[in-house]
C-alpha cells in the first residue's frame, strides 16, 4: 500500500489546484494541504516533538483540525483527537504535550497554543523525520462495557482499515465524502484518509442541523455521506414537510445504531440511491457490511462478514453455539486489525483468548450475513419477552408526534421491568396514543411509562448516550 503522505504529495503534484478539503467557510487545495502539513510538521520538530510521543489536539476550528492532525502524525507522534487531558489522567496515561486553541486549558504537561504561525514554514528548520516512520491516532470509546476506554491505533492498524475499505464502490472514481457524524472517530478518519489518497474531497460542516446538512449536500454534491439513523429521520421529515429540489446522493452509510427497514426504504425514494449498513467496533475495525438493496428482506442484517473476520455466537456460559444459532456475538479478527487499549500499565489487547466480544446479540445465516437482534447490556427482559431498545425506538419514531426518542427498561412498583419511552414531542402525545400505535404495528411490547424531555442525549457520533438517558429517567 502506498504511504498516505506520499500519496498526498503525488496528488499535490498532479492536481495542485483540486479541492482536498471543503466547507461552507472555506477550502484547501491539495497543494496547500500538503504545504500546511509540512509546515505543521516542521514547527512541531522545532518545538521539540519527537516520534513515539503522545500529543493531544484540542482545536475547535474544524477547517484547521485535519491539517494539524496530519502534520503531527507526519512527525511520528500518536495524536489524541478531541479529547481532554482529564480523560487521559483518569486512565493514568502519560501525555507529552497538548496543542490547543483554548486559551484557558491547563494540563500537567507542556501546552502549546495554536496560532497562524503553525501553518507557516519556519525560515530555519530541522529535518523532518522521513515519511514511513510509525505514527498513530488515539480515540476514546465506550467499547462493549459502557466505560470509557482509550484506544490507540498504530500505523499498521490505520493501514489495515484503509485497505479493507478502499475498494468499496463509494470510494470509486472521484470520491466526495461528507461525514455528518463528527470527525473524532476511527471510522471517519480512515474514510478521510481513503478519500484524500484517491484525490477526492473531504467535506466538513460544524453545523449538523438537518437544514444545514441539506444545504451542504446541495452545495458540494457529495457522492458518499455518513449519518446516524436519528439524524436521517429528521432529514426525511424535513423533506416531507418542506419539499425542495434535491439531487440524491450516491451512497449513504448509516452509523452507530439500528435503522428500520421502512426508514431505509424511504431513504431510497427520497434521499440516496443506495443505503449501506455496517457493523464493527473501534477496537477491531469493520466486521460486516452490505448494501440495503441486497439485504432488504433480512430484518436486522448488517451485511456480509468482511474477509478475514471470523464470527461465532456463544451462550450465557461462553460455550460456542451451533452455526445459525442466536447468541452473544464474538469475533476473531486479523492481527493487523486489532488496536490496543491505553492505560497506565501499558497497552492492553481488547481480545479474550483471541476473540473480541462487542456486546451484541445475533446470529450468522447460511449465506454469511450477520444478523444483529440487540445489545446484550440493553435488552429489556419483560418476563422472558426480550425487547431491543433500538428496535422499539425505530417503531416509535414512525409516529408523527415523535421528534426523537430513547427507550430503556425501568422497574415498576413491583420490581418488574417495564418499557419507558423518553420522548421529544413534535405534537401532543400520551401513553394511550403510543399503545394504539404499537398495537397497530403488532409489536411484541407495550410502553408503560412516558417521560417528555426537550432533547435526547447523544454522543458525537449520534448514538444515544444511554448512561445519561438513565440519569434523566432516574
């Protein structure tokens, strides 16, 4: 595989004036992107940054963030993107330096303030380490336990992720990639790097409201967009309530949560020519992926299992189940895919006896499709009837009176689990209307408690923050 930075340099030579980064506030050509990366790297060396160090980057300016990340990676450091020094302190992980545009930020290490000077080559500069030296990225994740983890990706991990996805059809020809799910996840960063390696355009926007997203799509015409299902529902409703001339995007990849078949069918009619579903974990990369047009008749399917990944299911005692049996999913990934957990005692593998347990329930069908039926820690057990919150949320979002929703299990006065719906209402709504809707949909559960809130807590990637949701209900 061609080194990422060498690929950028070649693109700058071939297409110097072509757009590399674009946003509503400005743009950067390949020529200037490479210059900015070299300037950041040169200034980092001047300031004493060395290969192997851990550097945190806190930069509120999205247009500047990518050149800064790539410039620091170019020096050979591991860059923590969008994370606070406090998070690293919680894990007893040593940080060598923080680079920030926050004038109030303090840390127990060197703090370097960002300025325009970072993007100017110093008149006298030391030699930048040769391209090809190891570099890394560090992201935070709740993993499969609900507790925050720091995950470190070395160059081998990053290159595996790029190689495993770079031949997907949404990266063919001249990719124009727009992520509405933030830019502080490993999946988004690998998509950024693939797009730039192929000479495409990375499109960014700090405003993730439905109106702004549609305006950004009309302006830049991306052929590949990533989005959380909850945001997709908002956009489909906006297109219904306020019809507009709209050029369908080529590929929409859903991230982070379950999306109903009905919503994906509506997406094909109104918003995208193809919907892509995928399943994976930051620790081990993508496990399965598929186009909706290929799996639309398989409820819960996230597509075919990726080459090199072995997927198995186990019972509550951890014993392997026969092929096709529903149980807890476990994955045996290729060695290059496995990132490591960072803590004060050193890097630790997320594997147990060679297997990774993402915390999901499901099964593998005879054709190699992975079917996800719920999250093990979030399944609501109603006297033996097991309900997935994500499936319940998808059903409730079909109600016109529901703007957004989160579902969880709570105890009633007898100590039994019941379903509680936390709803942002669009119109008047009550329990009777909800029960009637679920009866008409022939659901296998009923909502016993309702709480109305101004907003549903969500993570950077659009997933419901279920810890905060429980706190709201409690």
